[in-house]
C-alpha cells in the first residue's frame, strides 16, 4: 500500500463552524482529520472524499483563500491559508487529480480483467448438442444427461459443425 500523503493543513468549513485539521491523500480517497477541541492533540477522521467521486477542485477568494472540493455529497470548503496558483496546482490539486487518475486506471484495468475472466469462463463451458440424441449438454459434463453417452460431444468445432448439419440435412 502507498503511504498516506498529507496534502495540506488548514480549516474545514461546515454550516455550523470552522474546524482545524489537516487533509490527507491516500491511494483511494481524501481524509480530513479534525482536531478534537482546542487543547487536545487528538484528531479524528471527520470527512471522507472518494477520489473517484470528485467533480472539481477549485480555489478562490482574494483575502481569505478557500479551496472547494466537490463530490457526490456536495461541496467541501477548506481554508489552507494564502496559496499561490502554482502552489495550489503543484501541492494540492495536482496530487489529488493524479491519484484519482491512477485509481481510475486501476479500476479500468480490473474491470477489463474481470470481463476477460468471464469470457474465458463462458468459452470454457458451453452448451453442445449431443451427437446421438441431440440433447443440449454442458461441455464440462462427462456424460449426456439424456442418453448417457460419454462421447456425446460433436467431433467438430463450431466452424465445422455448421457444415456437418448442412451435409446431414441433404
Ligand atoms: Zn445424448
């Protein structure tokens, strides 16, 4: 597993109040850790933002800078102090966008693998027609369920079996 990467320290705005803490980037999400009270050194994970659900990361404000990260739940508003556009891109937006991109690629690769595996499973077991009684039998069975023949599989592969039925129907 990739090490957690602390992105920024600052404040998180909720409707009620503003809480201090720090934002951490993991390989699959952003986690906002919030300080418990003013004196306490304890922190707790307060907000989770799934990287695949991030719709946008924008920065704004002229005096009090804010960073907004939007996901399916809505908008998360943070204050990380003054930040130049370059810093914002290099230290905050860039790493998050890159991590989201890597995660998406990983997911795509897994999905492709899954589809391939399903296709392999499908071709491994297919229904064949018993050459004696014409019952449909799964190709991984040892005997035809109807006539009991062990050599129920048609001798020819799909391409030739068409030819076989054509010639036998003469
Ligand atoms: Zn049969």
